[in-house]
C-alpha cells in the first residue's frame, strides 16, 4: 500500500470519526475527577508515609541528643539523623523530578529523555539508600541503648555476632527485592531512550 | 465561559483526534478506553498551559502523544473507573469491508513502529508537513524527513493487507 493510499484511508476514517456524537459533558467531568483523585492517592501516600517515619525518628534522636554522653554515640546519632533527614529529601526530590515531566509542555522527544533521566536519578538515590540504610543498621543501636539506659546488650560481642549478619542478610534480600523492582523501571526507560 | 466549559468545548471539538491517538497507541478496546480517559485527565491537568499555548492544536497533539507514550510505559492493565459505553464511539459501524480490512491493516502496521515513529506517522497521516511534525514532536525537520523515509521503506517492505481481524 502506498503512502498516498494510506493518507486517503486515514482521511476517510477521520471523516467518519468526526461524525460521531459528542462525548457527554457529565461523563467527561466524571472521568477527569476520578482520574485526578486516583493519581493523587496513588503517588503521594507511600512515599510521604516513609518520609514521616524517618523524620519522626530523626526528631526523637535529636531531642534526646543532649542525653548522650559517650562521644561515639553522639557521632552515631548524628550520622543516623543526617541519613534519616537527607535520604527522604533525596528520594522525594527524585520522585518530584519524575513527576515534573510536563506532558502539556515538552515535545515528545524531550519528554522521553527527561522521563528516562529522572528515572535513572531515582534509581541512583535508591542505591545510595540501600548503602546508607545498611550503615544505619550499625549506627542506630548504640545511641538508643544509651538513651534507654541499657548498654549491656550492645557491649556483648555475641549480640553483634548475631545482629550484624542477620541485619545485613535482611538488608541484602530486601534491597535485592526493592532494587529489582526499580531496575525494571530503569530498563523500560532505557528501552524508551533507545527507541528514539 | 468558565474553565470547565472551555475544557469541555476543547475535548468535544477534538475528541476525534484523541480517539485516533488511542487507536494507534493501543490495540485492545479496554486499553483504548483507559488511554482515552488518561488523555482527557492529562488535558485537564495541564489546561492552564493550553490557555498560554500559541498553537492549541500543536499543544493537544503533544499532550495526547505524550500521555500515550507514558501510559504505554506503565503497561499495567487497570480496571476502568468510568464506563465508556456511553461515549458513543461505534467501532462496529458498517463500512466497506475491503476498506475496513485495509484500515485495520494500516493500524497494525503503524503499531509495529517504535513510539516516536508511530507519532510521526500519525501526524503525517493527519496531513501535517515535516516542519509541523518537527514542532509537535520536538524532532528536527531533517530528522523527521529521515525517519519518514525509513518508515516508508518499512511499510513498503510489509506485505499487502492480509485478511486478519485486529480487534472485535
């Protein structure tokens, strides 16, 4: 089939479509409003909940910071506070960047590129999240033990001998599962880019 | 005219365009309906940008195509929230069967192209020139030309329409 014939077929189809009845006003607004609510709920909630948990914990540690007397616990507490403050910001920022792709503003070629780049950025943040999350496994316990006045269990080598391998093993499997999910997202972005 | 009325007017005037985008970017009826809803939603969401747009048609093509591309990327089948039975899009309206067959073949060929080329081919069939296609897709005019020749070659290499049923 030649292109001219395709164009003529397309023109026929366009004419036919133009003859269709107008979509009803009520239905149109129903579609729009329902989609709007769905999007808002689906995207914002899980990330916001995670961030709130991190911030509550960071605030708690910060409020108890003056009670810490041991210098290494002060360092550990600071590291934990920093991680729990910066990571959610970075993660939310990466998501914001993904969502900021302007469907109504950018041309498709630019939009695809921005979309893929912001997904890659998100992926990087998640990887750092795993690394720092593993670090938090160590830094979070000693300051809490001092605050609670129960330093005995963390001074026992046996505790660390069990806690650390178990914690790291959990982190390994959890991050493998989570990063696997994100990898799928990244691959689809790369596929989109490669199609350009 | 209120914002809502302006929006309804825009969609009603361009519902054919949105419908055609759903046809070239998705195959199944459910996917098409879902994509139609998504385009309507995205149009509403960015409606303020439309008011500032110098060329409303260019803007609407962009919104439609961008939505289709991102929607396909998610590729998750979700249940429809609003039934589209009332939209009165009648696929099964009797047509010249040979012509209908050819149109279905044409859709199938377009859907074989990659996402951007699909959009370029769609705009070409809509009667846009290379410059307009470039403006809408963000691809340079010369690149549009190159892509179009590749698309032509690809379409030519395909066999002539075979009697296949693409959808119900």
